[in-house]
C-alpha cells in the first residue's frame, strides 16, 4: 500500500531517509492535502530507471516489427560469423 506523508514530515530527514530505504515503492508527499512530490531511495530510483529503459526498448522493438524493420535471425548470425570468421 502506498505510503503518504504530509510535507511537514520532511523536517525529520533521518526518519524520511529510513522510510525511503525500507519502502519498496515511492513515498507520496502531500501539501495542503494534495499530492505534491514523490520521494524514493536511490536504489529504487535506479531500478525504476532500468525498468523504464527496458520498456522503452520493447516499445521501440514493437514499432520496428510493425514497420517491417526486422531481419531473419539465421541470416544475421551467418553474416556475423562470416564477418568475424567464427
């Protein structure tokens, strides 16, 4: 379940840091009862960025398949073997 904290809790930096490292998801910060910010540990941020990069690559691949920008795997491997003498 997402963790939600008011912005005034950001004053206690040690608590926030600990909460970020214990949480497996971002912490949502509210201001005057409305969503304002999202914070997370560096580890979670880096993992999220890796996932986004993978999703982006998958989306690009799907577009290339739709556009017919594909190659036969056997032909490609054969060309690589010939090129590098394998």
